[in-house]
């Protein structure tokens, strides 16, 4: 059984996102990047399936700030191979990132075994022009299901039972055959923790495979006129003062509204 | 521009999904200012009945697909592709639901029509459309130009007032035949959410926690505050994904939609996916260390503070007022 996990680094929305002065993109030198949350769940789901059914997990990424740490951490968790394709991801649209992955998977013959499951996050916060899973599926002519939060593999390693989230807690049960692509929303259990000391050891004992992909041509189907920050706080009345004063104001409001 | 705008009318278990009215509203606004037509597509159980009521469309194509409770994405993509070809539609609008996620991207990869996600506003400019997208957790806006108005657009829930999409009347309805794709995925059944310990949709007060709670050991702080307010603790996605609270406590796109009298958001940034689940709360009070957090743009009251400093002080103040 082979698991191919495709990951993307995204701007950390908890931190300030810095835009290029011309408004045409994000300044990746001043913006903090992190692994896209759902991608972390894709890695976890692969680890869970590997524990149950055996097999090999291959992680694929492009070049981005902090990505080496993410790859080493994944190896420390149990990922077998980490491959970094030498193309800068921060300048690319999601469609282009999908093209990179699709092209690499085809050229490296990573789909030769039908018992192969491609996992990635369901949606990334910067997926302005599309999501990875459906585009990869289209490029590789594979079936796809997204917003997945639960995967069971049968003993023959041919069929999957997959749960998809709708809204209001409603889920749907689906069946599909391998090979296929899944866009993970959340793994069956939360992403595992791995001690920093173990990651450090992995950095010494393992290596990331750096590969080239000379045939790749980036594409952009639309023109971004500008990126900008929304006007903040047009609605909330900001309560000012020291914490006691602010808390007292809130308590008064709640009292007036009959909540307390 | 005299080409048409194609709108996917999403259905689930024979019922129209509400966001479809927002799509229709957005489509109607473009159509009115560019003198183009709005074409609807409804598939699945009750499709015909739904089609006949869509007065904001000029025409609607429908197929009940033997009463399908959930229409396979392969068939939706085929039907949209067919209508793009046959009706000269240049713009396609799809609602940003979990059900439809990925559909627009696939259609784009198949047809080479540009795809734009997270649309918040659509403005016709000359023969183009400028789509304003709200992304990166609501922190950044992007103006994207679609040349010749050619594009597949997914709209954010809540971005367009649905009223314009709810015009009464019966449009021209036509059955869409010739759908041949065999879905490669089998839908088995829907699973209702397990009955939770507490039904957060029925609470008057929710103390809702986000990433800012930092670790599960801090959850009792929120629980004590909730108890004092006769409410319950709910959470945004990251807290539930970490397994710190059950799925039944999740507010947002995949989770519950809540409308309490008080929604106290502690350390929640207010990404659009979260907003979708709590926007109709009577009163929203947000506490966050980041003065630029998107939640302050839709909360009624805002406090810039560290929640760990603020919770004990707020508890004291509430206790004082209760006496």
C-alpha cells in the first residue's frame, strides 16, 4: 500500500500578512509560513492507515519557508520518504502547484501500483484559483472526494469507505476504489505530537530528497489586479479602558439585556 | 455582454440549499446591469418542482436523476459542462458549500475556464468582471479580473443578500437529457450527527473558544465562565480538530449554526468559515489580542486583551452585577 501525501505551506493567518508594495502578491520574505492545517490532517490520516495496513508514506512538497522543518517533523512521525521539488511554491497559484505534483507523480511513475492513495488537505486558506485534490484528480484521471473526515480501507487494499462532512454536523458515507484522491478536512484523530529532540535526531539521520522538475511551466488563468487588507472594525464598538473597566461595561450590557 | 450566467442550484435530499438564492441574487445583479440572461441548473430529487419556482431565472434546466438524494459531483460537472457549451454561458456561479467544494476546480481543469474562489463581491467593468475575494482567513482581499466575464466563481456564504434571488414567478423550464457519466464514487447514506452532551444550538449563551485557548488544560476557565452565564462552551474548528472538544460543540461551516442571545468569542480570529455558523447571534462580544482580527469587523462589542488576563476579571465583574 502506498500513500502519497501532498502538502502546501500557507501564510500563517495568526500573524501579520505582508503584501508586496505593488499589491500583486504576498511578501514571502516578511510573512510567516506554516503547513496548511488540513494538510497536517492528511499526514495524520496516512500515518493512521499505515499503522493499520502497513505500506509506505511518501510526502511531496515544493520549496517554501519553513518547509524543511515540516518535512523532518513528518519523518519523525513515521513518514518514509520526504521529497522536495525544487520550485518556489510561494509564487505559484494552487493550479500551478497541482500541475507540479501531477507532473512529478506521472514522471516518477508513483501511480504504478494500483494500491495507491493520494491524500492532501481539503482546502487551503490561499486557494484562490482552486483546490489541490480536485485538480490533481482531474490531471491524473482519478476519482476524488473532498471535505473528508474519516477513511477505512478494506483488507484487500482495493476499496475505501470514506466519510464526508456536509453542514450542521451531517456526514455522508461513500465508497470508492483505489487509486483515488482524498481531500482531508480532519483525520480520525488529532495530529500527533512529536518531541523536538526526536525531530533533531531525524535531521541528523535522515535526508530530504531534493528533486528537479525542468518540464514544468507555471500557469495563471486570471489576472490579480491587487491584494489589500479589508477595513477593520467598521462594526464592533471597541471597549476601552483597563481590564476592570472593560469587564464592568460588559457586565452592565449583559445585565441591561437581561442575560445576567 | 449578452451571454448568459449559469447558476448551480444546489439541492440536498430534495431541498434547495439556501446559498443558491445568494448565487441567484449575485447573478441577477450582473444580468440586470449587463443585459444578459440567468440560467439555472437543478438536479436531483424534486428538481422540477424547485425549478418552477425560480422566478429570478430566465430559464432553468432540470433532471431528477431518479430522485437522487445527493447528486454525484461527476454528473453535476457533466451537466454544467454541457450547458456551458450549449447555452453560450460565460459565467458560472456555484455556492461555497462543503458539498460543492472541488466542483468548480474540476470543471476549470476540464474546460480551461478560469476558476475564482471565495467571492465576496462581483462588479461588471466593461466586458469583464472584477471579482473581490476574501481569503486567507478573511484577512486579505483580492481583486481578480475575469476577461470577457469568462469564469467559474464560487461565492462565500453570506456575501450576497439573497432577496434578489427569491423573485416569485415561473421561468421557462426544460429537462436536461443526455447525462451519461457513471459516477466513480458511490454514495451510501447520510449520517446524522450523534446526539451530543449539550445541544449548543439551543443555548442562550455560548462562550466560544478558538486557537487562543492554547491547550486543553485551559478549557475549564471557559467552562467556569459559561456556567456563571448559564451557558455552554462551544468552539471554532481548530479546537475540535485537536480533539479538545467534541464535534457537537463546533460552530461554523461544517459544524453547527447557532443563534444565541450572547456569543462571547474568546481568542477566535473570525475566519469566514466560523462567521457562517454564528453570524445571526443576537449579540457578539469578541476578545482577542490581535486588534486587526477579522472578528472585530462583525462583533457588536470588541475587547483587545489576552483572554487569560481577561476571563478572571470578567468573572468577578459578572458576579458583582449578579448580586
